[in-house]
């Protein structure tokens, strides 16, 4: 994993990004296309998919601060991680069962909630597996190897979905096999973290679990409000990650509504993964020289330009390919450095509790972004207007990040 030598715990933590990224990749490419085949003719994939993502994000945002506080108790973090990761794996495999669009969406929401919850607990383990001075590098390698690692099962999925006809496999059966391939991959790369990583920072257990949980949440919220640097960073994150998540989640459905061929969409997004791999590692190394905050400002500015391009210029498959490369250059950096910068600002024994609030900011931003895009697309009948509605949020995020005290 690069020139830097990683400990066994760091490698195990990084590998979970490799595992869950396979499902993330499937969610942003083949799943929306498969879902469109289950919907009634004339239905907007952007609208239905956007509302489903909104519901999943809302559930995670409401649950994670409470579960995060409970996970910070001694011995709980790994139990919560295993529970949600396991649920996600089972739900992923089950996506191939329903033939009705609504039932498919319900299972997808369950899988998405489990995925995102497990990722919050994984993020909380960052403070257990490494030291402050290695946060940027370890976090960046997690995203980087996640991008490149997810391509392996994804290419296998493409083989059975797009090329299965050569051996008598229909596209429908190919998608069912794709869900199984992804679930097995996700499970396999969850095991190292479950087996090798230990919770070294924790809160001691108290007799009244419910009271201590909500009391801890109240104290954490007060501490966040009182810390101007942490509060400003989280507000900035709320706005700019909104656009990032929305672009990731809605890219395929947006391209579908524009009439771009599904094969072109999938291959372009696969290219994003390959571009994001070296870019994320480069961001981790550059952060040591220039600082994470400066690089985040660059990435947020770039995403604003990406949103403008998508709204005003995106019409053809070639332009979608260009957009995919641009997204790949900055996607890993903005996610990895946001995670590592936040990890440096919080007390380690309350990592999951703080990351639970961090996830609220990320998930409510996702709710706002996907809802705005779905709403404006539905009201105007133009998906480009939906994209334009999120571009202004990058401006707000940039300004808040710029004013965040060093």
C-alpha cells in the first residue's frame, strides 16, 4: 500500500473502505439503471431515486448520534460495526429478489442505512488505529484503495450483466449475480477490521445507559457549539459535502434522464474510480506540505465548477466522460481530508459520538441536495435545473471553510 509502512491495524481499517466501496460503486452505477427497468414507463428515475436516497439519509442522520454515543462505551464499537456491516451485506444480496420497484427501494434503503452506519463506526475507529500525524495519510489511502479495489468486483459485475448473454445469462440474472458478488466482496473485506482492530479509546460504562447516552449527547453538542473552529468546520462541511454526495448519488440517474447510453455511463464512472485512486493518495501527501484546509478549499472550488459544467454544458456521452475525470480528481481528496481533519479536532474517547454528529451534517446535507435536485427536476421537467440548484451550496461551503479559524 504505497511507500509508507502501515501497521496491521491501519491496513485492516483501510481494507474496509475496499469492501464497502464495492457496494457504493454499484449504487452509483448499475443499481439506478436496474431500478429504472423496474419502474413504470415514463417515470422519472431521478425523482424516485432522489427521494429514496433522502429517506435513507434521514434515517442515518437521526440514528447515528444516539448509536454513536452508545458505541463509544467500552467494548461496544466493534459490536455495532459488525451488526450494521452484516445487515448491509445481507440486504445487498437480497436486492436481487424483488421484481417490484417499491419493494426493491425498501430493501435498498435498508442496505444504504446499514452501509452508512457501518462507515460511521469505521470512521470512529480511525482514532484507535493510528496517530494524529498519520490521519491524513491513512484516511486518504482508505479512500484511494477503496476506489481501485471496488473496480475488481465491479468489472466482474459488468461481465455478468453486460457480457452474460454470450453464455446464456440474461441481464436480469446477471444483476442478481452482481448483487451476490458485491455482497461477498463486502463481507470478505469487513473481516480484517472485525478481527484485528480494537477499541482503545472509550467511555466507561454507567449504570443508567439511556440517561448517560442522552446526557453525553447534550454535553457533546454544547462542546461543539462552544468550539468555534469545530463548529465552523462542520457548517462548512454541511454545505460542500451536500454537493459532493449529491453528485455521487445522482450522476447515473441524471445521465439516464439526459438519454446517455447506460454502458457509457457505467464505463465513465468506472474511469472516475481509476482517476480517484492516485488523486486521493496525492491529496494525503500534499496535506502534509500545504495543510488539509487549503487543499479542501481547492477541491470545493473545483466541485463548484463541475456543478456549473453539468448544469450548462452536459449533453453528450463525451462530456459525461470529461465530467467523470474531473470528479475523480477531487472526490477522494475532499472526502478523505474532511474525515481526517475532523478526527484531529475531536476527543478520541468520544470519537463515535462526534462522528455521529458529523454524520448528521453530512446526511442532512445529502437530504437537502437529493431533495433539491429531485424537487426542481420534477417542478421544471429539466434535470439541469436540479443540478444548478446545488451549485450555490459549494459557494457557501467555501466561504465558511475560508473563515474557519486555523
